[in-house]
C-alpha cells in the first residue's frame, strides 16, 4: 500500500519499527517531551493530521498504526483473540516508544486507541506520565449497558461474532460498510469532516481482507479477554495513577452510547477517580471534527 504523507504530516518522518507483531508503522515529528497519539476503529494514524503539527511545536509526537490497521503488520491470531487484546497492543506501543528512545511518555488515544492507553496505564503505571482518552467509556461499562439496551454499540455485537461471519459480510463491500460508520458517528452525519488524503489511508486499510479480519479480532478481544482484564482490575480495585483527561463529543453525550450517569462519573466511579474532562460540540471524531477544541484541551494538559 502507498503511504500518503504529503500534506498530512509536514516535517514528520516515517518509520517501520520491528516488534513481536512484525513491523509497526509510525510517523514522528517535533521535539520535546514525548507523546504518542493512538488512533481508533476504523481509522489509522492519519486521523491525527489536524493536531499533530501543532503538538509537535512543543512535543515529540509519535503517531503509530495499531497492529492490524493501516500500514502496520497483521499478525495471525495464533493464540486466539489475545493477539488483538488491548494488553497485547499496548506492548507494541511500548516497543515503538522504546525503539525511539522513550521509556516514559504521555499517551493520547481515541476510541480503540484509548482502550489500549488505559489498559497500559493499569498494567504498567510507570510508563505513562499523562493519559488523555477521546470519546470512550470503559469496556466493561459498554458491555454492561448493552445488556439492557440493544441500541448501544450494535457494531460491537456484530464485529465480535465468530469468524468468518462478520468478515464475509463486510467483505462484500468494505468501503460502504466502514464509510457508513463514519457517517453515523460524525456530528454532521456525513464525510465533510474527513480530509480526502486521510480517507485514502482509511480506504487502503479497509480494502485488505486480513485487516478486516484483524479489526474483527480486535472486537472479539474486547468481548472476551479485554472485558475479563477490566473485571479483574475492578475486583482488585486497581486505579489509573497518572493524570487523566477525558474529552468526549455528542456521540457519548446524546447518542445510544451515552451513559445515564455521564462519562466523567463512569470513569470517576471506576478506574479514574481523579479524572477531569470536558465535552466538545462535535461527533465521535474529535481530532478531525473539532481540532481547535481538541488542541485547546490537550495542550495545557500535556504541558502541566
């Protein structure tokens, strides 16, 4: 696949970093304290293009593709869904950052990337100096709310079905399936928020059958080993120790994913009792729909 860099990440350098998962693709720019920006489903590192250059004025910014996404390797699920657990994905992020010379770093994650971030913060608290999560509730909370409301996260149920059922259905017209999700979750219910070069990066990933399978394995892990890890940590009363920020949009405030208790309360009563945060007036894709509001919240948080 062709890497579309021109215009998205000016002055950034691309790297292929070898890990236990194969090669992880990342772009790196700027100088200063390190911060890793980790994308969610169904996107790639390209989702950060509207905020990365500004952050790079004061930080070393690292934007990787998760295993199975974008231009990173797609490891086979030889050990079942654990290959795509958030705990396993977090080891890739640690390997990437260590290869770049960073033992401790700030972590900004959106969607699935934020789940990788809070799992890493719970598993290896010494790694993360600050954690910012964009538009998620904890995995255990989403599955709990799905029990009583079939409108909550229907794509979680679909993508976590046994292989190859969702893979076959998506594979009939992958671009239509994934673009429909972007439209549904965006604030304006369309694709206007997405730069065409970013969309090309997403399209390249969506059109590859092994990556379709990888994204399903990601969600199967969410239904099993990720959920189990959350429940074990809740029972042990483990908490995120670093400073933590939550940003969310109308997708979590007003849609079917909205918790009756509100997103900040959910996190405070569980893994992050000291969390702070705010709502942005946009859809699910904060960094692309409202880059100015996202930066206005992230810059002071990362610079404290």
